[in-house]
C-alpha cells in the first residue's frame, strides 16, 4: 500500500511542477490568457464548467478512494460473501437529479454566450448611438490568409490590423478547402468554408498587441504553417495606418536603382498573382505592406536568406504543397536580389507590428474613416449583412 | 468435419480450419489476431507522430507523410483495431453468456470477419501504392475530393468493404440476442456485457448506413465524376460533415458501450456483489444510445450552423452526462460493501473509473458550444477523445481480454506481467494525454505536423512523447505475456476467477458445441445463483439429445477476396477494369454457390456426447 501511495505522490508532484514551469502558455497565443472580449467571455465559461466538473470529479474520487481502501479484501476474509444489494431508489434518484441541476447551471450561460458571440449587430456606445462597423472580408487560401476592408479600399494578407476600441466584424469564405480562423488569445475559432457557406464573427482586442492566429482545420500538408497575425493598435494609430494604406497605388517608384530594376522584374514576374495596393487580386498574398511584416510567409523569420530561399525555390520545401510552386517564373540570382530590394521598400506606414507592442496609445473616434456621404453605403452594407443573417436563420 | 479443441492438428489443417470456420469462438480468435495486428500498426504510427512532435520545428518526417500517418492512425485505431477487438470479445463471450450454441447466422459471422479483414488490408495497401490517405480520419470534403493520388480512394472503398462486415456483425448479434437466449434467460436477466453489445449492435445498424452513404458519395465524386461535395460545381461540403458525424458520433458509443459492459462484468465478479442498480444500468445504456443519435452537430459547432442549432445540440449533448454519471455511481456502489480482489482485470476497471470520468468531464466542457470555439480542433479535443477511447475503450478491451482469456484459450495470462503492463501503460497514457489538454488551450491546434519554437509548447509536447514510449513499453510486455503464456499452455479450470455468469459454468475453452444440454437460467448471474442455491453447476433445461451444427465453409473467404480484388479495378479503372470483372465474378460465384448448394449442417449424436463427460464445469 505504501509503494502505491508514494508512486501516486511522485506522479502528482511531477505534474504540478510541470504546470508551474510552463504556466498557461504565451500571452500572444494562449486561450488561457485572454486579451479580447470573445476570449474573455469564453474564459468565464471555461472556468465555470471547470469548477462544476472538478466538483463532480472530487465527489467521484472521494467515494472511489474510500471504497477501494475500505472494501479491499482483507487477510482471512477470502470467503466472505458480502450482502447482494440490488440497488437503492433514493441514491439513484439523487445521482440523477444532482447532475441535471449542475448541467442546467452550465447550460444557461452556454446558450447565453453562444448567442452573444453570434451577435453581429452594431455596438451601442455610451450615448446610445450605434458605432460604425468595420467589416473585413476574410478569405482562407492554402496556406495563407487574405483580408479586404469593406468600404475602406484596403487589402492586406497575413496580417490584419484592428483598432482596440471596438469590435471588428469578419465575413469569411474560403477559396479552396475548409480552413478555420483562430486567434486563441482574442477569440474562439470559426470555420472558413468554400462557396455558399459564408460565416461571420467578430474579433475585439482589449489591449494593443501582436496576436498569433492559426488555421485550425486540416487543409493540407502545410496546415501547421498557415499562421497569421492580428495587429491590434490604438484607434489613432489605426486611423493613421488606414490613411497610409489608402495612399498606396502600387506605382510608387522606389529610390534606389536596384529597387527600380526589382520593381520592373516584379511587374513582369510577380504582379499576375501578387498585388501591391488595394486590389481584388488574391491569387497570391497581397504585398502592400510586405516589408513591415512580422514574419515571412506567416511563420519564418524575416531575413534576407529566408526571403531569397522562398523566391528561389518558390517555397517548395518551406511550405510543402503551396501553390506558388506552379508559378512560371525563372529568375537569376541577381534578379532575385533586385526583387528583394524592391520588396523591402514596401513599407507604406509608420504603423507596423512594432506599434502594437511599443505601448504608445493614440486616441481617435475613427469618425474620419466614415465620412457623412458614405453613410448611405454603410447602411446598404448593413442591410446586406442583415439579409445574410436572415438567410442563415431560415 | 470440425475438430475438437485439444486434438493436435498440423499447421495446414489448422490454417484451413480457421479459413473456413463458422464457429463463433474461432472467429473471435480471428478478430483478436486481426485487431491486435492493426492495433500494433496504429500504435507504431502513433509513435512516429509523437517522435515528430518531440521538439519544435522538427524535420523527422515530411508534412505529407505526417498527414498520412495521422489519418491512418485514427482510421486504423477506430475501424481496424478497437471495433474488431470488441467483436472478438463479443464473439467469444456473448453466445456463451446467453446459453446459445452459436450466433444466429454462423456463416454471416465468418463473412463479417473476412470483409473486415480484406477491407483493412485493402486500406493499408495504399502505403505501397503511392501513399496512404492524407485527409484525416474524418476525410472532410473538399480536401478529400482534391487530395491527389489514390490514398482517399483506398480509404473510401476499404472502409466501405470493412463497413459491410461490421454491419453484418451488428445484425447478427441483434438476432442472436433476440432469438437465441436459453430458457429462463429473460432480457432483464441478461448480463450487462450482452446488453451493451446488443445496444451497440443496434447503434451499428442505424449508424453505419450513414457512413455507407457518405462513402458512396465520396467514391462517386472521386472516381466517377460526381459533384456531391465539389463547391465549384454546386456541391455542398457541409453535407459530408453531417453524414460523417451522424455516423461518427454513435460510433463513439458503439465503441464505449461494450467497454462499459466489460467493466460491468468485472466489477461485480471481483467485488463479490451483484451489480448495483442493474435495471438503471440497462436503462442508462439505452438512453445513452438514444441520445447518441441526437448530438452529432456538437462536432460542428464552429461550422457556422448558427446560435440556435448550436444551443440545441449543446444542451442535448450535456444531457448524455446524466446516464453516464448514473453508470459511474452504480459501479462505485457495486464495490461499496464488497470484498474487492485486486486482480489485473479489476485494476484495469479501477483505473478506468477516474480516467473515464476525466474524459466525461471534458466532454461536458466541450458540449458548451461557446467555449467549444476555443476547444474545437485543438489538442484539448485530442486529449478528450483519447481519455475516452484509450482510458475507456482500450482499458476495457484489455481488461476484457485478460478476464476472458481463460475462457477463450484455457490458459491464464501471467498476473505479474499483467500488472507490469497495466502500470507502464496507465502511467504512459496519463503522461501522454493529460498535458495535451493544456497544449490545446495554450493554442496548439490538432493535426499539426510542426509546432513553432518560442510559443510555450515545447515542454508539454516533450512530456507527451515520453509518455508514448511508456505506453509502447507496456504493450510490448502484454505481447510477451501472450507469447509466453501460450507457449507454456498451462490449462486452468472453467471458472478460474470465481465468477458469476453463464460462460464460466462450462469448461475452458468450451467444447465446440458450447453447451451439451441447453442450460436453465434461474436468475440474474446464473452461475452465482447455482453456487449459492444449488450445487454450483448449471442445470440443464432439456434431456441430452443430438446437436445440430453448421458445416464449415470457404465461401465467406472467397466472397470477401472477390470484393478485395474488384476494389483495385474500381480504383485504377482503365485496363484494370478486368480486375473488377474477375473480382465481382468471384464474389457473385461464391454467392451463387452458397445459394444453390443445400448445406444442412450435421448432427453430433447423443452417443458421442455421452462419452465426453458431463460437459459442465465440475
């Protein structure tokens, strides 16, 4: 019996140690360290269900430990025949009714939050007015993410900039297979389905920060490399970013000669798939703010060697199964370096992922983004969204 | 003619006997061998997966190969390991528990096994034919439609063939339980293992057709230009998810209910008490099965079904916790006041209670639809279903195998090695999967070939991999034990555990006709009743007479082999259609042979039976 106990104790001590050592994961990735409204709501629900369930587990374990130690066969009792109990109505009723009550306690907030997380109506501010909604069209592709800001004439890929003062609404679709959009520290996940099954959700970050997003539905060999970032910046910084991004036409001429050559090569070889500036082209990732990106292709360190390898090998071994391997270009070493030089000039804004992490807060009510005359458009937009919701409800 | 168990036979004749057998006890052994083979294969795949995930950014295996391993691990473990191993137990035990001489349709029973076997082999041929399926065991469209090579074709057709076998086995057990019970064996006197196997068979009957339809549509999309799931052509990918989970969720209960049954046999035996709340146990089983069909969309909370559907399925799912809780408490109170012997099957049963409770707890947490937005498709889910399937089904299978090993083979596995197996496996299991709950919440999605450094995921992944090695070591101890025990071949009595149910009232292993005379069942736990109130021997319900037995047949093997050959033709088409023609001809020929030939079986004569002793366990 002693050996038993010490074994259990050792295992227990080990697991506690392991837990302390690694805490609850990293704040930019962990669902256990919520940094947004959605993740915080879900965290509450997780805590509630964990508490209820730990209570159940404790009850089971107390009875269990008592029974196993108390009624274990004792020496000399090998032939003892215990009373053959048929059952007990009182007890059986008890352990039917109590779980039902516990489940009801969990079911009510579950239903409440399920509806709250699906609420796509505009937020209402302190004065009782409806906030302007920022809607972003999200497209999942093997193995990257594309974002178009509705009505703002901005397109990005791999990184999605959001202001911290409000919810940002996503309307999501896939261009190929099913993906799933997940930013654990900000919001739970939602599948991104191909044609005909558009999904909507909101994300909201309470704090500025650079949050990691992951694809959570198996989508092919590079499923585990389909990361993206949510860059949550203060409203003022967001406003500036929007203005800077809107200014990009893709025809800006870079200063250095090499970069100009690179730009030419870029238009000949890359532009068919990759756009610079706002564009509906989403064959390949949009590169408007490429040089500001935190990671290359979502997961690799942003170094010249990595970028060179990517362009040279078309990412064949870096992201197995990626679609760029079919790109028809054939470039010399020198040409690739020229293109890299050009790509490194694609930094239209002061506002970069670093702005999310430097702690500078700039206030704004973002009203500049929604000029009066565009309001009609917005309303139409909302109507459309309502229609979509109605269809879904049917 | 059939051979008796202790007659020494040459290898050739033994092989022929097993290829043609229709005896449920021999089919059980076939299922056991097939299931263990695939269990080891799936385990090997799991080890490769865990080695790949031992450290961040590991390049041990390629992304493509990882996806194939991960797909085949899930598919193999569910369809080709867990289910056949449960069928092994059902075949070995269920007819004996109800006092039957065989299952209702011995020929179909053999056919069911060979279909499973050839389906499983066909699926695994894909490894050598350009790559295994690489789209997860769930094979979500359109990924499964777009997947290159023939991997998914092997998946669709292989599972279709083995699915036919499963469906037949299910129907067979349903009819057996309804029609073949011995006099006095009323429904409410049936042992819980028989009850749960019966209910699981009913689930098979209703759940597998959904899979059949889904696989049929998938096959047509991939091989014959169908567009059921191709969004470009107006197909809808969500329909696959619905079809798959309408099958997939009851499948979980098809696996776990018989395991519940195993524990409901072991716990009373080794507590020396009758099962506490027998009728509520039966009721809970039926209720779990019924509710099991109402909750499939909880696998689809993030699909975008909307808050109304999500809420309904969330609450329905939570409801299943109630009958499951009833079972846990009934087991605890069966032990309460008992005289508990810590034999190895009992130790497995005792380990099952907390691990399955953890699996059930996380199940309720997952049922909470809003919270599931975080859990879904993360390692939290991986941890949850391994706690249910390894901590429930696999512990149940091994507990059952050790418990009924004497009945199946007449030998006893070494208790000391059993305990070694248990501790290695159990510690390894908890090391592997407990930390995965946290990995998921810390942001690690499932089916990830790689995780990145500096994301706080390194330590738990390392612990998880270390645990996997413990589980592998445990399994090796079990195999060693099996080999040593069978080589020694020390025979034990018919009732080595001092058990309670009918199967322990006849010799181990039982004679090929099971019961010389139909037994008379005088209550729940018939052998216990006879031990307490009679002379410890099962009373006969009829005078000694001739026994009618079925003849062996090679047709089930040929029939399945034909489908196996035809499947290659269907996958490769073109000139390979010849194979399909040959294969279907063999299958149709075997069916024709079976239909045209009058096979009335044979009789064992009363005089021969009298020579063999009294056939009871005394």
